[in-house]
C-alpha cells in the first residue's frame, strides 16, 4: 500500500509539466528525469540497513567496509541510470491508418545526442511495452500500440521512457507527450448488402457516344455488369469471365450517402466503408458522395485512402 502510494505520487510529480502535446523531437534533460528504487533496489536498501545495524552493534570494521562498498555501488548505479536516459532524442510518427477496432501503431525513433550508447530503454504506455538499445550515432525504432474505439484521428497520448540499467537497483523514467496522431478508418460493416449504384454513373454511361475498345477477359468479380460476362465460355470451362473495354464507363460506380441515409450514422459510415473496400478489391472505378464532400471517380490505393479518410472524418454536425 505504501509502495503504491509512493509510486503514484512520483508519477504525478513527473507528469506535472505535461499540459499538452509537445513539439518534436523531444530531448530528455536532467530536469525531466526521475529516479526511484526498484523492487530489487528496495530489498537491496533493506539489506544494507540490516548490515549497517549489525556492523554498529558488533563494531565490525569488515562489516562497515562491505556495507559502504555496496552503498557506493548503489550510488554509482543511480548516476549511470540517469546518464542512460540523459540527452535521448525521441520522435514519434504514425504508421499507416488502421481500421477502428484494430490497434493504431506509432513508431518511436530514438537516438542519442552524445557519443555514449544507451541500453535497455523501454517505452511503456497503458497498453503495450517495447524495449531497445540505442547505439551511438544511430537511431533505433520501436513500436507502441494504442487501441482504437472511434474513427478519425487518435493521439499517441502520454507514455513513459524508462530504464533500470545497469544493475536494476533503481529505475529512471520520464513521461512524454509527443504531438503525433494516427488516422483511424471506420470499421467495415460485417455482412453488408451489395452496393447501391446511383444514377449519376448510369447517366454517364447512357450519355456516352464513345465506342468501347475490347481489351480482353478477366475472372468475374462481384459487381461486374451481367452483359459483360462471356456466357458462351461458361459451359466449356465452368468459369465466369468478364469482358474488359478500354473506356471503362461500365465500371463507374457512385457510392452515395443518400442510399444509406436511413441508417444510424455509424452504421451508414461502416456500410459505405465496406463498399469502398469492395470496389477497391474488385479494381472498379468508383466515386463517393457525402453530404459535405464529393470525391470523383477513380481507383487505386490513393483513391481508396481519400475515400476512407473522408468517411473517417465525416462529421454530421458540420452540416447543420
């Protein structure tokens, strides 16, 4: 009970300077580093006290020598633990966006501002812990994870850099709050119905006078137009093939908010997310229409990201 109270007080003391996200990189100096005995260090201190008491009681010079020698080792350990964190430079970056429900990953790039190497450096938050050694003039990268519960941007939040190097007698630490955030895509709806193709795409097709150039065949994918399926080949190969044309107008698809407007907001966003993934996996050209944004036809990873980002950041209140 007493030990947990001391730890809580020490953490509150070391957190007092973190009022908000810090600019990067963050460099640790002596004013930010705190040191306390570890569990092993507390036992070590108790043993030293007992040895000192016994040496005083029996006036044993050898006991005094051993006690003070071990005490000096403990003091030197404090100095080395502090030096192991001093002048560390930490920069946090986000990984690729994750889907809601999956952990967001942040990368910590740790280097040292002096020529000495740093050992057993741990990065700890409420949900994960990672450890690395930092060599002189090199940058180490470790991953720290944060769970996601809502779409949009998520901050890395506060985490602790600590070390118990060299002997584990004391633990040195510092709290950090870097200005780093990761985009969280909406979670796709499970067992979502097939996409609803909106009239804008049909208008583009019907009003086009261009003659499509036949390019070849590919395997059938859900969402392909039935009139492009090569039905004559099916009885011979038992495989559905789809004709491909150069213009690609028949593959233009609109994903429109109006088709999911009767659903709860988050379910509607999740359904559109699933439709975006469906179109992307099927290599279809598609566009996205939201109440506050319209993304024109396209395909590929960049277009997929733009659509998912628009869904992740969609805020119905902004349209009021």
